[in-house]
């Protein structure tokens, strides 16, 4: 785990934790090795707008949203808390996570996002190159240090419920005596 402190003007500081996953390089699989060397990031902040969902040509669900995060420091001279400069970062969620985010989160919600940290460079319409940073989310959840959340577990299909009941009946059945022929 590497913690980077980004200093922004007048001593304001944003802490970002990076975790690079490193395993044995003897795997021989180049794609696997590249995935192992990815940089992962956890960000805690608030949604700046409602998540926007769409479906790709392949049928995969995708949701995009932005998170604003800023440091908060206590100023001893004034006896008050002061906000630092905000960090705005885009987040992309795929498939099942995308559907859950779209159904659960709204503008202003406090969240914790964990995922792969990406940097993209593109040509701006006005000319010149621009760089944007984003997170390809692996996990997104409410920040429970700021507000409580009611969890809803998915309901099981009737066939699954019947199967679970049968397993429970077998587990509760009394043991059967078995005689040996010896």
C-alpha cells in the first residue's frame, strides 16, 4: 500500500491510497501479469450528479458518475474545520454492479469506491492534449460513517426456496441405523 499526499496550494492536502497487486512473475501469462501490475484506488466522497446508465452494443450494462472528495482539516487558529481543494474523479461501473448503483445511489450520496485507477489522454476540441483520471469500479458502497443504509438482499426464486427447504429437511432427519453383514 502506498499513500500519496497531493499538496494543493496553502497546505491543503488530499491523501490517496494506492495498492498495486504484485504476485509471482513466473506465471508466463502476459495478460495475467499486466492485470497484476494494475494500480487500485479507494476514494470516499459524494456523487456530484445522479448516475447515468446505458447499455453497450454487446448488451452489457454500464453506469457512469463522478465523485467529489476533499480533505477537511482543523484550523487551530480559528477553531474551525476548513475544506481543502476538491478532487473530482469519474467512476465507471459494469454489469451487475452498474444495475445496483443505478438502483441505489443518487446525487449527494456519500460513497466509498474501490477499483482500478486509469489515466486517459485525448485531443481536446480546442486543440491540445487533455488528461482525465477515472476509476473502473470493482466495488461501490454507501459510506456508513456518514449515514445508515438499509440493505435489501435479492429474493430467491421459488425453485431455489424449495431446494433449500429440502436440504434443511434432510439435515434435520434423524440418523438411520445401518446393520453390517459381517
